[in-house]
């Protein structure tokens, strides 16, 4: 079926009597995910087209798939429709599709940092990051991405008896990739950061019950050997029990266990290693979690609800710790606290829990500042030395 036919189906069903809805002359530099009718915005009309496609009363052409597959999981399904609806309602921001040959990003350096950010950025670096040595260990997410040549691999540690569909598992991978790139997009074109995009893959699942994996595919790797888990120090959500077992992926594939040995070879090659775990625990409170260079731990429900884009900032906060960022639980100017005068830019910081619901401009610059500080450390990033 060609575009005119979709047009006809949709126009007949939705906009009886209306003229053509496809804007053939649309500016391709302004393509947005979900804007199937190419009118420059995602609207109720696009959501209706999804409904028609999902009920097979309309079909998409190959060239429309990139636009329609909002979560980039390779299929057009109800998750894309939900995302389109949320964009149309203004709950999440429209996602711009990159032009085929984008202009090379302009060279940004630390000297471009807004001057009002300088004091707070310096204060945080000296009083928090250096004092707490949070970027010293050469296994920050910066280190992981560079060692992986622009890739980041995860194992999902599913400490839960809730079943997970194939669609949900694919959506988790997309969700992780989006959250990581929401941070690393700040590094694109910045000083000598070498990547335009970080490819994030789930390379295995560590489960406490193999039956949770619905519609298991032959290429999916599952680890299901459990060990006892003592939850007596965990806070429960008061409704569910925290499982008394956990499964761990093999240590020989863990970067965490081997990053200090530059000559270590992962069995099966670099692609088989995993850098971090997405650790989901049943019975955890739905708010709060923890994160580090080992991964991010939240409740299973928190992760499941993020599939449609809700609460992604919670995961992004925990990812911030993986880059060496600190929490700001203490008071103004205090040890463990936030910079005197507060955060510049008027948006606070995602790392001060509860004060911001997204990576703020200041957070983005803080990430860049960290990179500027560690990138030239002796022997830390040998692959960048010749650039
Ligand atoms: Zn935190």
C-alpha cells in the first residue's frame, strides 16, 4: 500500500472530507519520531495512524519505519503508539531524527562553559569529587565506553518473579541506550570525546527463575544459578517480599572484575563482556535506588514503568553516579553538601534528588568538566593519545 492509500484510509476514517494529510514538501531537516504524516509535529492524527497500522487497516512504507519506530526496537507496536500519544500530549519532548549528513558538531571546549557555572563547578570538583575520589577508579562510565570502543554492555539482573515479555526485554535495551545517551549527548563534539553515539546492548539476563523469560529466543543468554540473598538490610515496599536469592552473571565476563588489568582477555572477545548490571529487585520501594560503576539498582516495578518513558530521570540520576557524580544530601557549602549559592542556571541538579526531573544544563556541563579533568590522566585513555 502506498502513501496515498494510507492517506485515503486515514483521511476517510479520521478526517472525512479533509484534503491530503501528507506534506510531500516537508522539510526533511525537521523530521520527528512519530510524525508519520510529516506535518512537523506529533499530533492526535499521528496517534490515529498508529491505531490503523496496529489494527492492520493501514500499512507503512519502509521509509516511514524510521519515523514510526519511536523506541527503535525494530518493530512498530503499541509501545510506539503510547510514546506517540505522550509526545502529542506534551508529556515527553518530541524526538528529532538526525539528518543523514549532519554538519559536524562545532568544537565545544571547557572555555565555552557559561561563566556563572564556573564557581559551582570548581567547588563541586574540589570539595566533593576530589575529596571523595569519585572519578579516581578507572572504571567510570567514561572508562567503560572508551574501553568498549563506543559501546556499553549490560547484564540485566532480574531479582524478581515477575515475567518479562520479549517486547519488554527489547524495550529495556532501548531504555538503557536512551538514558546513557541523554548524558553522553553532552559530550558529542566536546573536546576530544570520540563518539557521536554510544551503542548500548543487553548481553545477558541473570534470573532467579528461568520461567520469567517469556518467548525466550535462541540468541538470548540466560544465567539462572542462584545464590542466597540476605534482604534483612534492605527497605521493603511493605507489599511484596524481597526474594531471598539472586543470580549473578559470570565474573570472567565482568569488566568490573578486570578493568585494572589492561591485558585481560574476555572469553569469546570484548563483545561478550558486560560493563554494568541493570539490577531490578522485587519488593523494593518504587522510589529510590542506588548506582555506581557496577550498575543501577531499582525496583522491578520502577524499571517496568520506565518502558514508556515515565521516570527515566531516576535511572539517569543513578547513571550519574557511574560517571563519578555525587549526591548532594548535605547543606549549602557543607561537607557532603551543595555549592555555596546553590546551582547556577535556575534548574538545580538531577544529582540533588528531588530538585530536578531531568539532566539540567548545569549537569551537562558538570559531565563535560569531569571529562576535561580526567581525559589527559597519565595512561588512563591510551587510545586517545594520538588524536
Ligand atoms: Zn544518588
